[in-house]
C-alpha cells in the first residue's frame, strides 16, 4: 500500500476510515487486528490481501458481537452502511452478501486481548502475523508515555520482522463519553507517537493526519486530529 487513501466522516458518534486501494506491499498470509470495539468495517479494505484474519478486542461484549456476526445470528450489528461505502470507494464488483461471506470465511479466530500484557493474546500463543492493525486501541488502556511505549512493544510482538503495522488513532483526545460514563484517554501527540514507533523497532513509511472537520459532538469525544499511519517492523525490541 504505497498510498493510504481515506474517507473520514465526522459529525457522527464514530469515524469511518476506508483505504481505497492497496498498491501491493501490505499483504501476506495473516492479519491480526486489535480493535477497541467490534469494528469490522476497518478490516474489510484489507481482507483481499490476507488469507486469514485474527480479530481481538479487550471486552467480552465486543467479542460476543463479532462471534454472533460470524455465525449470522439474529439481532447482529448492522455494518451494511459502512461496508457499502467501502465497497464503493474500492470499486468492488461483489454484492454486499458476497463481501460479508468472504469476510466471514477469512476471520478464523476471535480472541480477547490485553495490550498491557507481555503477551497481549494470553493465554494463547499466537503466531506472528504479516500485518498488525491497531484501531483506537492503545490510548484507551494506558495512562502515560511510559505505559504507552510498553503497550506498543507488547503488541509489536504479534507482527513479524519485516511485517507492517497499520494504526488508526486520534491526537489530542482526553476523554470519550459512553452514555453517562466518561472514560479518560491518554492524550496522544504526533511527535511522541512517531518517536515511540521508532523506539519500538519500526520505520514509518506513511502518515496521514487530518484535523477534525467539525466541533459537533465535542462533548462526546474531544479529539482534534485523526491519524492513519503505516510502518514496517525492522527489528525486534
């Protein structure tokens, strides 16, 4: 993927990012995705380039939702709007049911993850993947720069040397609301993140930083920038 082309939708409760094309170097046999929630829409743009996908979340509810979707059970989450938009951006010719069926076949494993653990997928000893996707993940489970760097090194154990890290995150965020509950977020900044990636054994190949387009729902989540980064793991730490 020599260019990461995104469409960012702001002003709703969530932001959708879709990679429009993949020009060749982000691919392989396996993809491991660590997500804050059941964010299948972020995996769809990549699923053509990997044979099998491991999906991991930090909470039981998200894991249950993903497993229900994989079994196509009643009352599953509806991803059709996001998936249709991604298919249009990628110029895919398949029908939505065909796309969903392909994604269900490729997601082979659903696991619980803890990014603060030396083995984030413990007790499972999981093979290193060709690509690691992090979606709004680390900043929600750490409190300072030191713990962020430790968590980044922990999850980096899941990707092979020479493999890629794709990260979707946000800058200058301090909280988000879920109902009446206010959850703190480690305030991530661009310069610190790039230094942390280098310190964790990565070379950054692309970064795309987008300022927030609207201040609507600022009382729900106060991030100021949205970021998509691509890095290659060049050494073990």
